[in-house]
C-alpha cells in the first residue's frame, strides 16, 4: 500500500460515518432509524485500525510462512497419561480446527516408537534384498530420477478411537479421532522399485524396516505391494516432514498406519510373513473369547462430526454449519448420513470437495439451531456398500479387549448452552 492511500483514510472514514450508516438503514428495512434504535457505532468500522494505518512487514521477512499469530490454538496435542515417554507416543491432529480434505503438514498427528529420526537425505539408503534377482541399494537421488506419481490418501492409526472401546472417554474429536491425516504424497510406486530388483517366483511377503531408533518393521503381502503402494519423499507439495518419515516413507493406501513405515531403509522380500514384534504383540485384535484377529490391515469405513464437538461448541442460535470427515480403506465414501436427534431422523449430508479412493471426504449439514439439545451422529457408507456400525454392534462381534480398529459411530451430546460432550446412547 502506498503512503498516499494511507493518508486518504480519514476522509473515507468520515464518508462512511455520515452516509454509510444511513445507507445501511435503508438497506435493512427501508424505514428511517429512530434515535433509540439506531445501532451503536462499531469502532471496528468507524475507527481506523492499526493494520490499516501502518505499513505491514515487507516481503521475504518470513522465508517460510507460518500461520497467523491468532491461530496459536490450532495445534497438535497429546494426552499425558496415555504413554510413559514422549519418544514412544502419539500426538493428535486438531480435526475440529480444520476444513477441506488436506491436513496441513505441521498439524499431522505423529506416532513414533523411538522418537523422530533426523536423517540427512544424502546419508539415506534404501536396500532391497531377499528373494530378488538383483539386490539393490537406492540413494534418494536414484529414487528422484524414477517415474513419479502423486496420490492423496488418509493414514489412520489402527489405535484411533482405541480408548473408546469400553465407553465414551476422551472429550474432543482431536483425541477420539485425531490419529488420522490425509495428505498428497509424491514419490514412486513400490512396484517400480520391486520390478527393478526383479521378484523371484516365490516372493510372497515384504518386510519393511525403518531407520529410526525403534527400527520398526512390518510384513506386507506382495499383492498389496504391487497394487497401489508408494515410496513417498514428498507430502503436500514439499519434502516429507521429519515427523512423517523424512526422507522416505511407505504409503500403504487404506491400511492401518503401522505398516506405513517411516524413515524406510530396507525392504526384504520373503515367502512368508515375518511375525515382527509390531504385528504379534501389538496391532493384533484380542477378542472376547481369548482368540485374536491378526493381520487386520484394512481400515473400515468410519466418520466423525468435527464441528460441533466438545472442543468446538455451538456459539450461535439460528444458522449453523455442521461438518465432519468420512473415509474408507476399501474404496471411496459413497454417502454420509447425519442425525441430530440420536438416530430418530437421518439426513444425507452434502459431500463437498474431491471424492477420492482411500482418501477422506468432507461433509456438511447446514442447519438451524433453536437451542434444543442435540444428539449428533454421522454414519458413513462406502463404495462396497459397507455401512459404519454402531459401537454396540462392533462390541457384539469383537468384545472390548481390543484397542484397535474401532470404527463405531460417534455420538456428541450438544446441551442447550451449546457445549458438547462425548457420550454413548445406551
Ligand atoms: N519407522 C517407523 N515407522 C512408523 C512408526 C514408527 O514408530 N517408526 N510408527 C507407525 C505407526 S504405529 C503409525 S500410526 C504411523 C504414524 O504415521 P505419522 O507419524 O505420519 O502420523 O507410522 C508408522 N510408521
Ligand atoms: Mo499406529
């Protein structure tokens, strides 16, 4: 802005004061304002504000742009009692502060078993060995010179909503559903890399291994590896963040987050699953009868209303926007239904924005709130016809001993004050 236009402002202000308000009266009701019901002048309109008076900071003062200082509350959070140490823990995406389908890079939930590995890409290697014709080692530069692809996918930790198996516990969708992010990945297909090494006929399973202090590893069946998996070095148009596995991570669309090995350094090709610690002692679903479900890779259809929710109460009567996210590891989301009265009436939500395979969709219900109590739920249906179950339907099949794969319908009670609570309908 030039100095001259700043100097012009007082006269423009006078003009608004004299003519602008009178004009507003006409527009509102076409009746003259009486003295007693004339609106109080709003200083935010009638006074020149500092940001309007003074020049702002110049270009390139912020070499890497950050959110406005008024957005400080938009942050990842953890739950202190959940884990013993922060190096093997989880932080949650603030879903109630976000919109659209892409999770901002700095707000992605993190799940580390041995802290964040800080790896110079020049020092990173990816080895492929085992049942291959040519064991290979790739540098990051090698990978960047192979044919590149871009895909948008969600990653959900199998433990998302895992604290809710025995009943409503955590007050906020950030904590009940925030172990998910949805990013645009750039990289190469896993198939490209495997083809280069040449799979032996008896190649059936891969073992993916991370370079972090936990050396986390998981088994991946070859059919999935050749289907739609990626080795990603980019997210949301730039390099992966260290938290997300910089410089290289596995992208295993629709499958539980644990298999998306970060800081990926080795792929061993074998003829059977490895039974790594991750997949035997953890990421296994203990059933009521003492048996366990093993290799439950796919994340079933699920949804959550992000607003209103306990961290995002209703503040206004009348016009309101309800919004949320839905996803399915088996394909696309076909439909999301929402109830405001605990399931008596359902309406189909409006999905807005891209509907992609194994990606979240954004849904909306525009509604009027007259201050009555609400019991809000959302229910997703995916392209296979699968309908998101209630929590009780899930418990009937799976008991309550598990931590993993809780995709039951979430209920928020909104009180007449607008405050919202995590509840279950009995
Ligand atoms: N090397 C390595 N890969 C890993 C992990 C890890 O601790 N080390 N955590 C796994 C788990 S349990 C999940 S849910 C996802 C989390 O990915 P994020 O941190 O990008 O959210 O990464 C997976 N990949
Ligand atoms: Mo996880």
